[in-house]
C-alpha cells in the first residue's frame, strides 16, 4: 500500500511541475526570440535503509527547443532577426556577456544601442554608440552604419554575433550563456534587418500538453483516493478480529 501512495504522490507532484513549465512557455508565446523550455520525466531511486526498491518520478528540464521561430518583417531599421544558429551578444545586468535571439533593438538617451529591456548590445569592439539624430542602418553581417543629415554613412560598429557549437544554458534572467565562458564572434553569422523572430512555442501543442498533464494529475489523485478507500475498508474488516 505504501508503494502505491508514494508513487501516486510523486507522480502528482511531477505533473504539477510540468504544468508550471508549460504555463511559462504559453505565457511567452508572443515573446520575440523566446525558446520553449523542454520537459521530461526521469526516474530517481530513493536512498536510505529499506528504500532500495523505491523509485519516484522527477520532472526535469533538459534544455530548450532550438527550432527557429517564425520571422516577421517589420520594416523597422533597428529590428534584426538572427539567421541559422546565430545569437546576439548583450551585456547582462550582472555585467557578464549573454546571448539572445530577441532582436528588437533601441537607442537609449545617450545613443547607445540596447535591447528592448535596456541591456547594452555588444559590438565586436565594445558597446555601439550612434550619433544624435542619425539614421541607423544594420547590414546583414551585423555592421551598423549611421547617417547624419545629408552626410555619407559612417560605420559605428558591428554587432557581435556568435554561433555556439553546443547548446547554451538558460539563466534565470531569460538570457543564455555558454558553459565555457564568452564565445568568439563569428564572422560568418548573418541576420535579417527589418524583421523579428517570434517565439518558437506552439500555442496549440502547449494547450494540448497542458490538458494531458491535467488529466494525468487527476488520475494520480484518483489512485491516492483509491488507496485511502482500500485502507479504510481493510481497517473495517480487520478491526473486529483484532479487537477480539
């Protein structure tokens, strides 16, 4: 009886954790450059005397989906969509270098190129600053040119684009980092200017997965109720005999 109760409890807890991951993905279905978090159950043995035969389920997040999201043309000069497996380097709040696929860039009051969240965009030579009142043009290789008035375009920097060979690690801030430190700039990486990559989360698939997880949770709870009912029935049957 204890095995049934323990396994049902562990399964229900893991299913709730899966629902949290699915809900997080669904909430970011419209977030530019978002990568869906994957979910997987794995079996973990219980350590301790007398528990060598106990195994419980644990919800894990082995990584993220590297499938590209849909690219939509915006016509906005500061919007960029990375091609292939290219990522844009930015400076995180903790000062470290991180990577993102969200390419909705802006200019802060000082003329620095930043993300929509205000994070400085990294250039191959450091932060990129645009002269006041200049028109900005971003080329396919990440080169940033600024044109003031009727003057000739001037190169002010080049976006640092990287192509990781191994999957990146997602941080709690939503940015991605390489396990071995900062990645070198890839001169062959390319982007599409005037466009944004959308989230790679499928709203329909995620909703179906959430419904399946809810039904699985109900089944786990029914198993717990069944175990309780059988325990109560056993006590009623054995109670008189034990009392005699």
